[in-house]
C-alpha cells in the first residue's frame, strides 16, 4: 500500500471517529434536554399509607437504617418517629419551630432538621429527639445571596456520606421559591459543609460550597439515593420527582402520584416513602430504571 493511500485511510478513520463522537454528544444533549423538559410517569408499585394515625402536617421524612424506623418532621414544630408499620414510637415538639426537612447521618445515626426562615440546621439525638447543636447556614455563595432573609427559605435537606471527607460527608438543601424570574429568589439546590466532626461548639456556621439553580419551582423534599449516587428532589406544586447528579445535571423527571408531596426518603430496600401535607405517609415500591 502506497504512502498516500495509508494517509487517506488514517484520515478516513479519524474523520469517522470524529463523526461518531459528535453524534454521541448530540444524543447526550438531546437526552438531557428531554429529561429537563418532558417528565414521564414514575414507575412504582402502590403499597399505600403506612401511618396508623395521620400526622397533622408532615413537611419532611427520613429513614433510619439502624432503628428501622421513619422520622417525620411536622410544620407545627414537632418530630415523630414511627415504625415501618406506622405505629408511633415517640414524638416531641421543638418550641414551635418551622421544621421543613429532616435527614440522618448513617455514620453516627444522628438526625438533622432544617428550620425555615432561620436557615439553620439542628442536630438531634434519635433516641430522645434532644437538640445537641445548631448550625446557621451562611446565605451567600460566591458573593450571591441565595437564601434570602424573609424569603420562602430552606424546605428540604439530605445528607450524603463520604468517608474521604473530613466531616464524614456533606449536606444538601433545597431552597423553595414559586418563581423562576431572574431577580427573584432562586430555585436552588446547595451543597453545604457543617463542621459536625471537626468542632464541638454548640453553635457554628455552615458554608455553601456548591449551588445549582433548577428549572422548576417549589422544591419541597430531598433525599440521597446511595444505590445510584444521585439526589432525588420532589416538587409539590408541579407534582414532580427529579433525579440529579451531584454536579447538578438533571437526569430525569417523573410525574408523582398523590398530592401535596412535602418529603421523600428511600430505605435502600426498594421502597420509597413520600410525606404528604394531608397527613399521610405513602409507601411505594420503587421501580425506577437502574
């Protein structure tokens, strides 16, 4: 084979490779745009409500793997613990604070509750629901005010464990808003560092280290899916469940069953629990594609 013919073959292979790469990138872009704009029905098996007695106004929920129970935050300022059959284990009021979300750290078993308006996170003992520490979130990220004082406020929280992180992991919060206008309070998901291991002070500050603006309103619940290493958000007003990567990319949007969805959690056993403002805790068999 002549030298020129070899060059032509190499050139042809290079151009073909470039075309294939371009087509793959276009397909990824189209898939991303579809995920962001066109929700599909959530695949699930309906189990039903698990609560024996309705909790007044559930605003957040988290599963505790060690205790094999659900902790539920209530708008009136109370936290409830129920077993997986819905039987009440304990309940405690927290001075009528506006608790809008709750999560847990699997490394320590401690609970963390997000307080709206104050933009604070309370650390709680799961055995007694006693407050141990308080963390106030700095409202700014890279000079931009993300958590507006007097705004809609933090509505959702999730902890993402990371053994390599000096604090054992980071927290994610969702800021609620009902507008996507440029000058209004942003619909944003933030990654926050709390010094839960490196400090013992009763009060300290949390720092936003990443922030991603969403293209939908009313973030009302947030959970970490450890199986797929992604975040699950819910939006009450739009009846959506949204999967996002930890770098902020939206993977998919699903239409949620039920109504007034205020909190979501996964038990790692194939079930999803959704806290509804009407007092019901709905259990679903999770059939999202893996």
